[in-house]
C-alpha cells in the first residue's frame, strides 16, 4: 500500500480529494492530509510519503519550495501538482526539478486519478529495479566468493604467478588482508555432517562457521575462503593495537591470540551448530610466495591427523617432506571423491564412485580417462598414507592396468578395494602417529616428574591444543593424562619412602610438589595413608625400624 499526502491551503479541496480517493479501492492508498506546506513538511520530517498531491501556490511556503525540501529528504517521493492555468512558469520549474506530473484544477477528478496511477506504476518499476539491484549485488557477492576460491587455488600452485599477490588483485577481490605482510594460514574441515543435511544446508552452516570465526578473530585482519562443502581456509594477520588505530599488533601477540582463540571457535561451533570441526595451522606466519608450501603442510596434517582423526586442533606443523605437485582433477565428482577420501568417509566414497561409473558414456576413451583419474587419485593418497612403505606393488600394478580388467564392474571393484586399503591404512597411520605422540608424552612425564607437567606445558611439547591433547590421550589410552602423571608420582614417592635416607620434604620436591604439605594431601588422597604412615608401615613389614625423617 502506498502512502499519499494531500496538501492545499483550501480545506474543502483537501477534504473533497480525500473523500474521492478513499472511495477508489483498487488504488490501495493510505491517505493523509495537511492544510499548509509547513504542516506537510512537519509530517514529512517524521514519516516517509510515496506520493504528495499538492497545490503549487500556497501562502507562506509554496508547493515548489516544498518540492525542493522533499527532494532532499525523500528523493524517491513522487509529486503531483494541482495548479491554475496561469502558473505555467512555475510548472516548468517543477518539471525540471523532478515533479512527476501536474494537473490543472479544471481537468477534474479523472485526470488526478490518472496521474496517481502513473505515479504508482513508476514506484512499482523502481521497486522492481531495486530488487534487480539486490539480486545483482548478491550475484556479485557469489561471484566474488568464487573468484576468491580460484585465487587461493592459484596461490597453492607451485608455479604461481606473482600477480596473484599484488595490491591491485587484493583490492579487486576485496580481501581484508594485506599482500605486504606475512600471513598465518589455518585449514579447517567439518569432520562430519548431520544425517540428511542438504547441499544448501551445508553451505549455510559452513558460512555460519566463518561468521563465528570472524567474531572471535575480530582483533586481527581476517579473511575466510570456503574451498568446498567441507573445507575452508582462514588467512590471519596482526590487527590494530589496543593503543590506537594505525599501531599494529606484533606477530607474537597475534600468534598467541590466534592459538588460544581457535579452541574457542571449535567449542562454539560444536555447541551452537552441533558440528565437529578440525583446525590445523603451521603456528608461524609465512610469505605469500610460500603459500603452496604452507598449504601442503597443513593439508597433509589434516589428512593424516592424530587420534581418531576428528575434532583435531593442531597448532603447529613441521615442514616434513617436500611436497609433491599433482594436477587438480577437473571433474567435479572426482573432486568430491577426493574430499571423501581425505576425510575417511568410506561409504560416501563408494557411493560417489558408483555414481561416477554409472554416468560414464559408452565411449572407451572417456571410460579410460575417468578410470585413470580415479586410479591416480588413489595412487597419490596411497603414497601419502603409506609414508614410503613397500608392499603395495600388487595394488599399484592392478590400479594402473586397465586392460587387466575384462569388465567395467571388475575395474570398479579394483578401485574400491584400493580405496578400502587406503581407509584401513589411514586408521593404521593415525594409530601410529598417535602412538608416537603418546610415547613421547609418557617418556617426558617419566623423566620430568619433578618438573612442570601441566597440560599447557605438555601441549606445547607436542604442538597440540591442550583440550584436544587431553581428549586424544584419553581416547587412545583409556585413562586421563592427569591420572597417568599422578600414578607415576605416587609410585616414585613410594619407592623413595621405602628408602629411609630420603627426607619427606626431599621426596616432595622430587615428585613435583613445592611443599611437603601439598605432597602429603596428594599422597593420602591416592593411598589412604600419609607419607610417614606409609613409611612406617613398610618398615614394620620389612622388619626395619621406622625412620621419622
């Protein structure tokens, strides 16, 4: 419904027009009236009108002055002037100033209604144009997201064109980060989607994750880029210092802040969106020209993982081996296969592989091209997961010999068997990597019972987030890391208490307690005895006199 204001200094004219227009239902007008330009201006300062039907000559402020005021405040408002035959010069000024129409008072009601219909049609056309502009802006936004994704893909190419990290390119893509400074790269993945999540639902949720991250990392220069329906990249640089704009935070401050914040993002995503999230970062900034190396490192760690391979938070990646470069697959379905393979989703991989083969044309060339694309994908991942181990020669020979398979079904089965080996090998590799981490921790604990064995210190030792480390250790060993530390401290304390040459306060220091009182409470909690009671009991059992030391 359009809002129409009638303005005239003659009350009978205003009232007559109001009554006439209110009886024309198809116009769907919300009618208002004022008896002076000043009153109209007062009303218009409080609320918007779509159409103003005004006399052009009124005492005080006339219609033309009112029109100029309206143009400044409500530029889209349509104005129709009612005038006498002697006001042609005024009318010409009004038309030039943007008055939509004018009606001679002698023309009657039909001419007024006709002018109002023209004004309504113009408003509707503008509204359509507004919708077109909104849709165009959304299309530009979507195009920008795609261009950013393609831009990042070019960054990960080892033969990257230097033009991709120029200031001009960054401005074109409206990136929040700078090409001049180094960048911290974080690779993220949604480990598992709720059952029956649609494609549009995944898109909505993955952008919700980006919004959560942007909220938490607002103190930094932050740019998110969605890579596919499960993975995304965050690019982080120091933001302004709290001391004032233009004063940048140091990289040390930024890295500390980011490391602590990633855990909060992961927890909030789990709590609000019910999505398990894995995040991997190198833990140090790198130059834009090194992005292909950095990305390869974090991607490798995301694929290989630790523990169960889900809800990981890896805060530092070692450089590892030199990356191998492969040509990206151009077929969308094959790209989806790679995502399923990397995330350990065996059933999804097999289903998508069935779809790929069911859509193959009868032409042998396309069949062979598709087969070898999948085989090459599997071969590449087989090399990564096996970590250089031998014993896969038979699988490789079958994979790379399409002529060996007499039917398409048998070729498909070979691909599935190879993938099954990869999924199994991935779990084995996860166990091996986790085992190395656990063994490293256990050894460190055994050798440093008198030192700092806080979860924060141990997480720094293995470059994992403290809460993730605690969860991973419990999943792998079946007991809490803190319980393991306590058990070792109790056992060592017992050994030392059984040797009467050690004084209790010396034992306290040797098992990591600052005071004998704290040690006594700890020991009694786990054994039911104070250290002295345990020493006395052991002395009686062995036949030696207790030593009160």
